[in-house]
C-alpha cells in the first residue's frame, strides 16, 4: 500500500516544475518507507512506499527490460494471486523483485490491458509505455484503493488522494454546494457528485487508456455482472471461501493484526485467521484491536475480549472518549480529503494510531453486510407494502434545514435513484433479483464512497494498510451470487455467515440481537454546543447550504436522535476549514472553527 501521483502531457502541454515534489510531500503519509520517480519529456510519475512485500527489492517505479519495451509501473495496493499469475502468464519475464505489484507490469507488458482483468487484489496503478506513447490508469473492481484524476488543457494529472492534486496546484474549482448538501444529508457523495468539478474519482473497476495526454478509451471491470446465481449455499462452502480469502489477505512480509469489534464479520475473520494459524503451526502472535468508548450502553468490549482470547489472540483495548474527540476531530477531517462524514472515522483513525505501533497491516470486516445481505434496510426494501429504500431523503432533507435550491436538487437526484429500486412485482415474484438490486446499490455507491474511503484514509494517514477479506474478487462474487434464503433467514441478514459462525465460534453469539456500533458523538457535541453552535453557523462552507439559525439549531439539538445530523454538519464545517481555508487541523476542535483561513 502506497501513494502514487503523476501526469501524462498533451503535445505542447506543461506541468508545474515542482509538481512531483509537491505530490510526494502530500502523499508522504501513505508511503513513509521510501519514494521513487520516473520522468521523461511528457510523463512524470512519483511513488511513496509503504513496504509490505519484498522489503529489500520492492521499491518503485518498476521498469521492464528493453526486451519488454522498458514499460513503467507505479502502483498502490496488493495483488494476492501474483504468484499464480507469474507461473501462468509471465514465464521468461525478467523480474527484478518478489513484489506482487511487479507482476502487474509483467502481465501488461506481455499481454496488454485485457490481462489486467485477471488481478485479484486491491490496487490503483499507472502503467506507461514510453516507446508506444500509451498509458493506463486502473482501479480495482470494488474501489478499495483510491485514484483521482484532473483533465486539463495540458494533460491528465492523477494521484491517490484529491488533496495531493490540489496541493500540487492542480484543480482550481471551488467546493460544490450540492456535494456539501449530500455530505450533510447522507454523509457521503456518489462518484458523479464530486467535491470539485475539475477532479473526479476513477470509478471502481475503471480502466482508462491514455494517449498524448488524452483519454482514448474507458472500460470497466465489473465481476458481479457476469456472476451467475448459485442454487444453494452451505456453511461448509462458506468456510472454504472465507478461509481462501483470508489466507490470500495474509500475504505479507510484515506483522498483521485485526480490527475486531466482536461482531459477526470480524469474528468470522478472526476464526478463519485462527484456523489457518493452527493449520500452519504458526507461532506468530494474533493481534486484535478494539475501540472502547467512554460512555454509552453499547459497550461490548468484555464480550470481544472473551472471543479474542478464546481464539488465542492478544486483545488490545483502545479507549476513546470526549477528550480524544475534541483534540482529534480536525485530524479526522484532514484524513478524509474526499469528504466522508461517517462518524466511524473518529475511532478508526484513533485505532490506526495505536495499531501501527505493532503492525503494518490490519484486516477489517467491511463488505460483509453488502455482499451477504446483512443490513436491515434490505429487509425493509423487500416488503411488499411499505418498502423503504436507501434512496429516501436523509436527516437534513427531512428536517428542512438545507437551503431551498440545494434541497430541491438533492430531492431530484434521489427520485432518479429511487426509480432503479426493485418494483412491487419483482419483490413479490423474484426475491433473489430484488435483494441483488438493493445490494448492488450499496456495493456501487455506499461501500466505495463511504466505508472504503473511511478505511483507506484513516489507516493510511498513519501508514497502516487496511485489508478487507469480504471485499475480494472471489469472496464477493460468491456472496453476491447466493440465493436470497442463504442471505436472509431466521435471525435476519447474513444467515449463512451466522449459521457457520454459530457452529465454529458460538461465543460470538451471531444470532443474538445486534447492539450496533454507536459512537456517542451526539453527546459530546451537545455538551459543547453553547460554544460550537455559533462557530459552526458562521462557517462559510455551512452558510452556502444552510441558514445560520438552522445550523445553530442543529448543533444545539445534538442530543439523542439529533446527534448524527449535528456530527455531519460539524464535520463539513471542519472539512471546509481544513481543505479550503487551509486552517491547521492540529488544534482543538473549537480553535479550528474559530480560525479565519
């Protein structure tokens, strides 16, 4: 896992003389172990390295031999099937390392763009052929690893974070008010609603072919489109798929750990890690990290400790409270340069800070709900009468606090999205198709644009690699293809996962009512509301989408059900201060808001 950036110029185009210096500095947190560059008259590439595989020889850029055209690669990510691909597709290639990422270059040099669809992993990469003048930008099919581009009159500029492009002087647009409204209403924004009109994400699975600084072809790697439905699902098959995925995700030459909540997804990963450890006779410690809040009725730390220690894992309890929130909220906004107002960024950033003292890789349970039908909203969306879809308005729209033009435009977007939800006849006659439609909405939108942004940014801010065994070319397709009754059954969603887990790890109590993961951020904001409300209301980023009196009322009403909306408004105010106003985020929360950038 690393940081990448660079450019491909048009004829006559120019790039700022110090652009690679500025990109490298902006991406240094993603790759604290080293850096490398490649330049010629029309191309510049920079890589910052987090060393995970082949620590001695894995530095980038990789450059192929003259026999293979001197092609060049910089990549961010991991290729879990690289050994098999070397054996099957790269015979005779002159490898310079054991790095999994070098296999991408060999595959492309020998077989072209189509061969990149064989990759199993998480990745964002730039490939360049100096002889042919062609280049490729590519992102993994589920959007685990980020990549952003800005197309200008000079050419194509790209980076792992949009903040690196802006730090390099690329992208001049002001933040979009509709994007801001969407963040406040839903906590994330879709691919077609960027924060800045001149910078966009590569979509999950997108592959851009570039010639002379222009995009000449765009194609998508969409493995779920070709996934045929399975007729049945058994716990035994689930175990095989899970262990295969977890084993692949353990590929590393550095210590690994697990972000562990004691819930279904992380317990399943823990069980698989433990089984593989016993199978291989490994003596390596199994480290788990759990956050514990300073208040609230949903503390399941004791249960998580019991489960982890029962599997022979070391349990690291990481407390997080109001003092941490007030000190670090600005750093959470800094980390999420692509705004994601998920309150889980707060403990995730904190957990990463602690975990990186012991490990360089952490496995996490994102994707279990999306691919195995875990969310209650899927069951709500399948109702014959009174179906509720994830496209319905959020808290900001329902409460009427957004300015009229922003609110009406958001509602129009949501109405268009709602038209793609499963209709009554589908819900009545084809439950498999109806559930798949609801899942696909989340897999294409919520998962990459909220959960995976959160995981990538919060962990990479501290130079920690996050891996997601449930988000995987093989495992994800398996889960998505399962029939409806393997995903939703007695006891709710993720039925096959829970059935297996009940047998393998009964201490996890998978069919017990889920108590949820609730960050008590509303309580913390409410206790500071007298000071925070006028500061938030005076923020220019907030004034663009809300009247000051409405912003004050939202912060003042942070207690109870109002906490989530209050947090989203506060987050966007902080994000705007840090990323637009240039305010130092290494300050207490109130000081960031009080500073005039």
